[in-house]
C-alpha cells in the first residue's frame, strides 16, 4: 500500500489493534506482542501486516485471537465511521480487505486525522485542505 493515505490507514490499524489489546490488560498485551515478535512481526509492523497478524492470532489463540481481530476491526470502523455489520464469526479477513479498499478508493480519513486538522492553529498550513494532505501529487512536489 503506497502513498500517504495508505500509510495513514496502516497506522490507524496499528493504533486500533493496540486499543483492542489494551482492553485485555497489560500482561495480555505484552504476551501478544511477544508472540508476534517471535515470528518477526514487530509492534510498528502490525498495521502494514495486519492480515498476517490476524491469521497468527486466530491460529495461535483460537477464539481469543478472533475476538482481538474483531475488536480491532470495530475500532477501525469507529475511526472511519463505518457501520459494524459483522460478528466475530464472520470472515474477518474479507472485512479487513473491504475496509482497506474502501478507505483507499473513497479517500477516507480517520477521525483522529480530522481532529488533528481541526485543532491545527493555521488553517492554511503547508497542505491547506484535507484532500491536499492526502494527495500523492502534493507529496511528490515536496
């Protein structure tokens, strides 16, 4: 996934994963990060490699892993204002692929990005509009 919008999506998925795992407590969080680290997935790679992360968690932890993946996708839905129209028993990999393609094709931004832009003191900063911030052209010229 290339471009600033793709990077933002991957970062958002990583943040949503951390939020979902944090709900289980610090000991579980550490155990999951260790499990992923043993197979070469480091904390900063969770967003870009989420499809692989979900397969590992479901394979190693069964239903608990499925719930972690589900909670992550619920957090992603919240960030992008998607309806949560799926359950932990649905094909979570397909849902993730759908969200990823929808974000990129519709050029959607997460709520945290919109909040950051609204809180920005200079409305005509380096990349004035939200579309310019995620435009590939604006990043090629800089």
